[in-house]
C-alpha cells in the first residue's frame, strides 16, 4: 500500500483561513490458496486472487471567523475510488491444441470487474458564539455515483470462448451505473458554566449500501435494486473539565445519551459457495449511554476509563428468499453489537538519560472488555437470538521519546507493545453457517474467527 498526501493551512486575512487536503492511495493484495476443491466444482483446486485499488481525495474549505458572533465554514470534498476485482480458480488440465489451464486460462471460477465510486459534497455551517452559549447549524449537499464494468471475458478471452468454468459478474445487465443526491442537515448547541458544559446535537447522513456478493460489488445485486441508506442521530450529554485542584492535576469526564435510527437497510445474502439465498431489509435502532473519565493525579500519571452500554434492534426486518417468499420479523437484535464495552488503563511518565540524551519514558497497561454479542444466521438470512461469549484482554506498552537531537533529526519515538499478554483464547467473530464449507450441503453449525493470540509490535518514528 502506498499513501501520499499534502495539506495546507493559509492565513488569507485576520478573519479568513484557507485549508486544503489532497491525497492518493494505491493498494494491492495477493491471495493464493491451494486445495480449495469443492464437490461439483472441479476447477477450483487452486485459487489466485489479486485485486487492486486506487483512491484519491481532496477537501477544500474556508473559515470566516468573528463576524458579529458568527464563524462560518464553507467548502467541498471529493473522493473517487477504482476497485479492480480480479481472481481465477483452476485445476491443472490438458486442453486441445496443447493448452494447459493456469491462472490466465482458468477452468473454475474467474472474474475481472471494475467498480468505480465517486462521492462529492458541498457544505456550509455557521457557529454562533455568544458568551457561554453556542449553536451551530449546518447543511451539506452530497452526491454519490457508482459505476460497474463487467470485463471478465475481455480479461480471460480463451476461457470464455472455450466455455470453461464459471465467469462471474454481470448481474442485472452487465455494466451498470447509479447516482444519488441528498441534503444532510445538522445542528449542535452547547452551554457552559463554571467547570461544566451541556451539549446536544442532531444530524442526518446518507450512504450507499454494501452491494457485494461473494464475487464482488454489483455482481450479485443489480444497480436497479440499490438505494441510499439513511441515518438520523441525536446526542445529549454533559462534560466537565477540572484542573489544579487538590489531588487533581487535570480531570476530564463526561456522560452522553445517544440514539440512532437507520432506515432502508439492505442486505444481499449468499452462502460460502456464492449461491444467492435472498435479500434482507429493514430499519434498525441503536441507543445507549457512553461515559468517559481521564484523570491525572499528577502531570506524570494518567488513568482512563471508557464505558458504553448499548441496545440495538430491528423494529422491523423483512427477508425475501431466492424463491420470492417473504418473512417479516419484529424486534430482532442487531448482530455484533456488544451490550457492554469497557476500556480502562493507567500510564506513568518519567524522565531518564541515556548517553547524555534525555528520554521521556511512558509505560502503559490497559484492559479491554467486550460483552456478549448476538450473532448472524446465514442459514435463515436473519439476525439470531444466539449469543457469542464475552471476552477480556490485557495489554501493555512502553513509549520512549527524545527531544530534537540535531538539525537533521528533530525527534525520535520508539514504541514497544504487547497485546493479549495472557494469551487469552476467544472468538472475536461467530456466525451460523448456511452450509457450503467443508463440502457440507446444509448449515446450522457455527463458524468462527479466533482472536489473535499474544502479539508483539514495535515501531520507530522520527522527524527531520
């Protein structure tokens, strides 16, 4: 993966600032898998998957401040991504004319499809500040465009001409395009007195749904079925900041209630062999309380705690299977939303010297608790009432920083981290299978991804 970016912040006037961010990312992935044989699909012994992505973005905005208690922000952003989905599965086979199957002449499943997505936005907001009260209304115009090109037979012409294997993609008429545009309003307000601040906000946002089948975007879902998903969210809370009191160097704490409503959700569902099972649709709600405390007894000791209690459900969920039969459900739990999340830790910073170089050393220890979660059932195409267990991991790190060492080396930061110190064995993800793996024709059993064992990481950063 390669990531390049630049940013600029220019003072054009005492009240006018210009900001700009420009970036580009390119990524490649290679996945090879031997013995991928599935009964009834003899051309899938060897799998070679090699997609790549190119994404570029730009954001430009102006801040116009201190205009009769008003502070305006006006700007735009653009993100464009191009995803090339490439894969071939084959088994060695001698063909007529002396040809032999390989990754470029597959006799199993193969694909080469291009997925372009462009997101544009223009926004305006005004923060009105008067003494301890502020209110910030905003509006944003968003535009989404998705474009899909089915190029499988252009990339694998001989396999297509000979009728080998299973060329993938092209659902709903091959190459497709779809565009959307919406307005997204938002408003936030706060009032502060002494060491407390009360705040609240409301916002509406939209996004395009996930439209990938097992073979990639738009290959199991025609563009005509895609629509925008909407999120409406409000938050109410209170936070406090205290400093330089007895037994307190700094204390920052808060509690917040949140409520989110997602509408027009869409889930195309497939089994492990990319067989279409049906579509899920509905609305979901998330609500709960989030709390945090950052406590510095001294300027060298930091303690923190974050806790979230959350309930999530589908007030209505509809599943339409591949035969067109419809089932309607109410108040099913949203899968993979822990009811309880807790993070807590402590760090201590001390000063030392090494070869006359001053060092700032900070050891950290923290724990993470993830509560039990409801899991998804691919067998029924719905959320299930079955849960996966909770788990807790303990972690530690040490961070070593130096001041500017020379005109060529302006800072050095070395970090050593150990995750899951006690090598806890747990599953971080589980689901009820619809079958297909291990040559099974029916599902009902649980498949899982185990969590990472004890993990060591090291990083070195320097500024010049």
